[in-house]
């Protein structure tokens, strides 16, 4: 197992009378790409700012290599931050921006220029040393910001929605590149985003947050395939969430039918919620399926069709490459492994 | 359509008349400063005689020197006080912040005559000898707000994550202020100081309460001389002062528009260069 680098223990944070963090506990490991994912106002940025040292937790501990650091000022921490709006110093050129941290540490000039050059090469901006940072494009500014942080060789790089201000195409490209840089420098990245696709495609571990609480911690596949509650299921990807109950282990009932499933460990007859991902559902002739319904709407999405099917009980969302005209009666087919059963939660 | 055109003509005529009335006295002063004759009745011929006389007037030159020293010193002191004040004001997170900001610029709103009287009483209580020192303190009092307001406005436009970034990269709060905040607000400090200097250079009301018997500033000198009748020498002086303050104003507005233009340029470049082709 890798070493724990940062431990958050029961962090809370109050702003005026509002509690934005309600007891966050989290272990962050060496060389890990960890993403804090959640809607705006869920506390993900506050958590990041506490790790950076810009905010002090109201209660709880922040351990760095086992040492409590929640009162240590930001400039004495071995972490660096990439800000959402880059926060490049407009009165300094590209090289001086990157060298800012090294200059403060009184590193020798020749060493600085070597390191700056190497960083620029890594982020693909060789030869940009003397450019005015305010004249760079958004993507280029973000690269300079990343170089400026990484040149200090921090143990952890914190990234606060760094791609939020870029347009879709560059964002995709930067995602790949960030992942590549992380592997290259081999340090821990803590990444904050509200974009679930970004979180799934880049991370080793995803922490889903809502309302100042952690909803689930897991690998991207865990989070997607085994959401622990309704919030995670609906926030990550699209899903059909159906109320039902467990008859016994491996047998669940919903929409008045019983289905075999792969889930166990619930009490007999426990009220549960069932997730069916749209892409796991198939449309077949009505006689081949238990649940049947009528096609109400079909939209072409490129790779697949999105079909809205109205059954007796509800509307199902199905993603399939098969076509079915509006008004056609069809059956919904899915296997035991397509059913995911979760504990029921009240709040959402 | 015709009606409208007639209307705009009327408007233009009105504006022209207004400006004429506003600037007629100034124009006359400038014109007669070049008059050969001492009389105001007619313009008898172009001459620089009054300017020559002015520069030979040692009392007048002494007053000018005082004014310049006072203006520069009070500006420098206010620049330090105003800039630090603006920085700490903008860092405040109190609920009473608005009230504090209001109090900070109060000297701009208090009638000058009251400010002058209050300062005089205060210095008298402290038993400070009236002279350059009291003048300097008095001028600093009303110069600080000009700089404070300018710097505060420029800080409000500054991205707060810039100083956070500096601290994140290893700068203490003080270093972050010196390396990041100060260079970025410098244009605002300069334009605020210029405005403050102009204000210091033409203040009569406050200065006259606190200058003491031996020291005179240029505006006070003009004011006291005018009581004995306007001479063309004063016209020449007014013309020079007008030229100086107009120049200061011009420099100030060039500073401003330059800043604005820079901002606009940045936005345009941002938009223009956004799909990023060099990747």
C-alpha cells in the first residue's frame, strides 16, 4: 500500500452562521490523482483551501506526513496551487512568473533559468520565456500557472477547477496533458471540479461531495458502477432510479416484478433504491421482457439513440443503438448484473 | 425630422453660450496677462513685461517655493498613508467596513472652512508652532483621501487570488505586498498623488488658518495681493498656474485612459486568441 501523505480528520468549517464543511475525513496518498467532485457550494473548494492554508478549519485536523499543519501559513507548506483564473502576475513575464517561488527561496540565477526552461518544455511552451503573460491565450496561461507551481517541486499540487475557464476542445486536451504531467512528475494531485466526466477520466480516486459531506470515495469505476446512494447515482452520469425492496439476497422487487440481481447484505424486505444505467437497458419485442412500455420520444445523439419509454409505473431513459419509432410498444431487457441496489436515503 | 434638427441646433447654440460664459473670465485673464498696459480697459499690445515682473518679485517666488515644497512633501506622505490605508481597508472583512471607508474620505466632504478652523484649534491645543509643519499636516489630511480612493478602486479590480498565489509560492504577507500588490497599484498611486498635488497647490481656505505669520503659499499670496487690487502681474501668475494644473490634469487623464485601454486590449486578445492553435 502507498504511504498516506495528507490526512483530513473530521474537518468542519463555518462561515458566519453557515456550516460549509460538516466533518470531512479523508486520506490522500502519495502519487495519487485525487478528485474532489460535487456541485457548487458542496465544500470542495473550501476543503482545497484548507489544505493550501488559505482557510483555517473551524474544527478538526489536517495532517501532512503525520504532522498537524492546520495553523501553518501557506508559504511554509509543501503544497502549491493552480488557481481557477490562473492568477498569473500581470506585471511579470512568463519566465519571471515561473521563477517567482525560486527567487523567494534565493536559488541561484543559473539554476533558476535551467529549471524554468525545463518546466516550459514540459508544459509545451518552450521559447515563451519573455512573453507578456497577459497576451497569452487561456490555455497557455494555464500551462504557465502549472509550471509556476510545479517548479517548486511540491509534494502535492492543488488544482482548483483549473480548466473551468477554457472551452470544451482545449479542456479535453488539457485533461490528457495534466494526467501525463502527473505521471511524469510523480506527485500527488488534488483536483477540484464539478465536471463528472473530467473526474472520471483523470482520477485514481474520486471523492463525491454534497452539502459539506463526503457521499462516496472510490475509483472512477466504483463510483460509476456502484454508487452508494441516490445523490451519487444521479450526479455521476444518467440513471433510472427506482424505488423497490429486497425480497432476500440476490432477489429484488420493483415495478411489481421480481428480478435476480448480484446484490446482497440487505435485510429481507428492506426498502431500497435501484439504479439502472440507460446504456445497460435494451429494447426488445414486448413478449421477451417483464417490463413493457411505449416509446414516447426518441432523440439521435450521435453514437446512440436516447429513447424515453413510458411504462405503467414511470418513464425510463434508454441509450441504445437500436431504433424504435414513437408510439411503438416494446419491452425493456436487462440482466442481473445491470441492476445496482442501494440503501434508501431520505434527503434527496 | 426638421423639427429635430432645429432642436439640436438650439441645443448646440445653448452649449456654446454656456461654455462661452464659463470660460470668458479665464480667457480675459490670460489675454490681459500679455497686455502691455496696466489698465483693463483695452488691449494695447502684446508684451511679456508682467511675466518678467513676476519672476523678479522675490516674495512671490518665495511663496512659489513654499507651495512646491509643501505640495511634494504632503503628496509623498499622503501616498504612503493612503496606499497602506487602502490596502488594509480592502483586506478588512468587518461588517462596519462601509462606515470606515466613508470616514476615511470624510475630509473631502467636510467644508474646507470648518476643516481649517478645526485644524487651527487642534494645533493651538498641541502648542505646535504655526508654519511649514502645520501646513504639511493640514495638507496631508485632505490629500490622503484622494490617493486612498484611487488605490482602493484599483485594488477592487485586482484578482484576490494574485496575493494568494504569491503566498502559496512562498511569499510572506509582507513580501506578497511588496512584490505583487504594490507594483500593480502603482499607477493608481501616481494618478492619486497627481490629483492630491493639484489640490495642495491651490488650497487657500485651509492654509490660511494654519500657515502662521511668516510663511505664505502661492495661493495665499495671490489672495492677499488681490485685496489691494488686481495687477496684471497676478494675471500672469494665474495663467502660469492654470497651465501647470491643466498639464497635471492632462497627465492624470492620460494615465487613466492608458489604463482603460490596456484593460480593453487584454479582453480583446483573450477573446481573439481563445481557440488555442499553438497546441
